[in-house]
C-alpha cells in the first residue's frame, strides 16, 4: 500500500514540475508491462519513469523499466530522452545500462 501512495506522490510531483505543454501519463500494455509515468513533450521527446520506494529496489525497477520500454516501437516514436528510477531515498547516479536513478527530493524547480 505504501508503494502505491509513493507512486501517486511521484505522479503528482512530475505533473506539477513538468514543462508546460507536456503530458504525464501511465503506461500499461497488453503483455502486462507497466511504466509508472511517461512524460511526453509537444516536440515528440519522451521519458519513462519507474517509482520505487526504497533504494534497495533500484535494480528491480531498472529491469522492469527496461523490459517495458523494449516492448515499445521506438522506431515509430523515437528513443526515450531518458529512463529514470525515482526512489524515496537513495543515490543519484547512472547505472551501467544508462538508466538514471535519483530520490524524489532531487526533483526541484
């Protein structure tokens, strides 16, 4: 339950802090792949974000995010500008696979 509350807080904060003209949406496909938040800009750029409450879940979140993005036809819509695992607490760093991770507190105007 606490994880769902955190996901809601992340979605809210992304909606508030996202650039004007952008959309923040949830993604789920017919194969069960899910992305907690997808930010889409008017110029076609987009980013995928997975919310994980604790830093011990970063690797699991990164694997889930990579798996979901792999199912998307990026030839049609383009590669994501970035992939992010957003945590309640934890480091800010780039993982070996290029996915970025940072705590929710790092999002600031």
